[in-house]
C-alpha cells in the first residue's frame, strides 16, 4: 500500500471555505465522490447531508486515513483502493467543490491553485509524523500555539482543548468522539499509535515551551 499526503489551496491563496456550510459541503463530497460510479450533480445535494443514501453497493476509490479543512486549503491522507483511484478521486473532488463554490458565490474561473500536490510517504519518520501534522493544522488558529511548526507550544493541555473544539478534521473520530466516522479508515494508524489522543499529547509535549524554559535564572 502506498500512502499519499494530498493538498491543495485556493488560487492566489484565497479562502475556499468561507463558513461551516462550505466545510460541510466539502466533507459531503469527500464521501460522495469516493465511489467508482459517478455522482451526478452531487454538489447540489443537501448541505448537511454527509452520507447520502445510495441504491448501489459502493466501491471506494481510496481510503481516507486523515483529513483537515483550513481557511484556504485542505490536507488529505489517502491510499488507493483501485488503480488510478487517487487521481480520479481528486479530480472529482476538486471539480465538484469548485462548481458548488462558484455557484454559491456567483463567481467563475479556477478555484484551486494549480495541480493538487501528491506527496508519497516514503520513510518511517515521515509516516510517524504525517497524521500528527495534519491534525495539528488547526493550531494555526490558536494564538498560544500558532508557531507549532517551529516547535513552540506554550501549553499542551490548551492545544489539545483547541483541537477538541475543531470539528473539521479526522482528529475527533480518531479520539472516539464520533464526529464524521463514515469518512475515514482508522486501522492503519490505530495499529501503530493505539490511543491517538495520547500519541498527540506526547508529540506536543516534546515541543512544549513554557515561560520558565525561556527564562535565565541568574
């Protein structure tokens, strides 16, 4: 199995998720377009209908191992279930969401910035880091931990509380909070990390910077 970190952002870094309605639509599309059979006019489906009833047996194109939605971009962690499934899924996802977005906001033209990036997870350190990286993206919205990429976390507890309040990622489902469980395949990372919340806490504590650590007691 090959695992890919997939990401794209709005053209000119524009916001592509304006409100929770947009985020709900994208999440709905993550489910609806993950099928070998086309979903006609899926972008017209009810906005909060995450899991639409289907009359056929679904054949997924990919497994979604992790995801997060930010203001102007998204991150996905995917593996193919059928040959060519990754490319097919991404194309359906981007085109479907762009049609919805342009219709809702009465705009035209390209929504996403170039081709979607697909980064193969080719090493063990990268594998052990990538799910945490995806789940920690919402810390960009949290003043105390917005520099987490540089290794600065003022309070692990506060950072975890912030993640607990952010529903637009796979983190809550990994933590057993039953947020949008129909989207993700958890077995791979649960098998490695066990308790994801504890693993995330340990990951953050390794980077925690307190006021005392920055003081010189002279």
